[in-house]
C-alpha cells in the first residue's frame, strides 16, 4: 500500500515526538532528582563540565541527523547510512580531542580546577554519545519507528539509573562519568547490530567515499548552522559561567533555562519531519505542499503550547518548586525562556533548509550568534543574571524575522503562508483572558496552589475545545 506524504509526515512526526519526549522527560527527571540530592554548588559544578559538549555534541548530532534525513531521500539508502556512520566517528573523535587535550584549560576557565580528571573521562562519554546520536535518524530512515521508541525507552531508563545511582552512592565526578560512559557505549553497539540486521548491501569503498564527500559537502552548510544554532542556545550559560565564579549562581541560571523542553520538542520534531518528508519537492521549487503542512502544524502547536505557556508564566515559582524542589530564584529566567517558544511556532528555516539552501540558514545563524554574544555581554553587565536570557530571546527573534523576509523576498513565499490559520485566531483573546484569570487566582486567592490547579484546568479546556474545532473543520491549515 502506498503511503501518502501527509500520512508519512504524521507517522514520522509521531515517532520523533514520542522519542524526543522520552529523552527529554528522562533528562528532566534526572535534573529533578539531582537538584534534590545535591547542593546548588554541587549541581552547578556538575553542569559546568557539560558546557563544552553542550555546543559540540548536539551540533554534531544535528548535522548527522540533517545529512541522513536529506541524503536518504536523494541517494541510495545504504550509502547514506554507511557514510553517516563514518562521519559520526570523525566528528566524535574531534569532540573528544577538543575536550580531553585542553582539559586543564577548560577546568580553569569555568572555575572547577579540581575536576580536570572528570573532564578527561567525560571526553570518552562524549565520543560514544555522538556516535550513538545517529540512532534517531537511522531508525526513521530505515522505517523502524516502533524500534526507535523501544530503543529510546530502554536506553533512557539505563542511563537514568547509571547517573542517579552513581550520585546516590556518593562517588567522585570522574567515577560518575566513567560509569555514565557505559550508556552510550551500549547504544553504539546496538546501532551496529541494527545496521547489520537491516541487511543492507555490503559497503564498497569507492561509492561510500563518494557519498561521504557529497554528504559532507551538504553537511558543511549545516555545520555552521548547527554550531551557531546550538551555541546560541548555550551562549547565555557560557556567559554566566565566565562572569560568575559561583557554582550556585550557575545552578540557578541552569535550572531557569531548562525552559521545559517538552514544549520545544514538538516544534523540533515538526521541523525535522518537514525537511525529511518534503525535501524533494522543495528542491524542485514546489513549496505549496510543505507550506500547507507547516501552516497546519503551526496552528495545532499554537493551540497546544500557548495556553500552557500562559499558565507556566504566571505560576513559574510553583512549577519550579514541583520540578526541582525549590529554585524560586530561577523564575525570572524561566519566564523569559517561555517567550522563546512563540518564535518556534513558524518554520521558515525548515523550508529553506529543505530546499537545500543550508548556507542561507548558516549565514543568518552566524549573525544571530554574534548578536547574542554582543547583547549577552552588554546586558549581563547592565541588568545582571537575566541579561543573557533576554539576549538569547532578542537574537532569536532577529533570526526568525530575517528568515521570514528571506522567504518573502528571495523565494517569493508570502509571509502569511507561515502564520497559523483562522482556527488558531481565538488564541488572540483566549490567551489574554487566561492570563488575567491565572494572575487573579494567584495574587488574590488565599493560596496560589488552588489557582494553579484551576488555571491548568481552564487551559486544558481551551486546548481541548480548539483541537475539537480543528478536527470538525478537517484539521486544515485554515486560511
């Protein structure tokens, strides 16, 4: 039976969303446990060690995912898979060397000189994590969606036990990272088994080498895009780590910048699915199918995300208490990051990237990164701890606006093609009304907790009614 592009899109979106939900939920659960069993200083020290990998690791994994999603549509699948594995080994080696060789420098830079040994062990963890990072695009490209969910559930459970168990035993950080390395090591072995089980044609050196060159050429545009994109997300943490020596202050900022990635994973999964499913049509200049799907996805995501963000904004202190057992000092940072979600509800960068114009995304990402650094340094000296968070928000708004104007001026795509349709328009008055209800219940009721529960219930009703309305109208883009 032939699967339509629309059905294929939603199958990939569902698999990616559930997989990333599991991963994000596990990471959040780890943070929830660690913030309760560690002091702010201990937690801040642990998170500082992740700073170098926090840019290189996710960036390289994004590159590998982008390459295999794109090349699996335009090349032979087995060549795309084999070349991706070779490139992942190369990028993992680079990351490990960058972490391990100057480990003393990194430790001194982030005011944790006693953790040099832990940084060196962490380099090994980073190596296997990057190779294991190809699992998601690999399973999706091989159409093993159910395998992906099983794999993701199992490895997250194992890594949760390894991390939390190590801390509860009171081990030193270098010992904890050594135990943590077992997780991505097992995942790497499983990936090798999956490729073997897929019964792909045996690799031949010359075709694989040619595919590596082609993939790397495409990935070179993604390289700057991914590095600057991830660096932009992490720039504020680097600025905090450099301007404030206190591990406790870093922990406060780190918790506030968690930004509840459950919400971000929906937009990220939709973006990846758009590129994967519509890249052929976009390259041929056939924009309408992808734009219709992007607009429909933006409408649905807006209906789900914006009411939730409204409640989370008002009750930030309560949410942080539930999740992390305190950290009310992180609430201002948490609120700023909630605004970032609105910029994720349109997908011009996905359309441009799917059309094969990764260099354009890279150029605007570099501009965003530079702006983020300049604003971050200026604002941290002006308004203090929240400065880098405001800088990240303003820089990403700049990036999104520039991408929208590029699509309009260069690609001839009207701006309205990216805006959620009429079925999401009730949010224009429902979201302000929800905000007033939530704020009134919080600040004028005898206790904020009943207000939090009631506001969440109101948000749930709004989401449910709007989704049912969309279904009754056929779930279209709603021009």
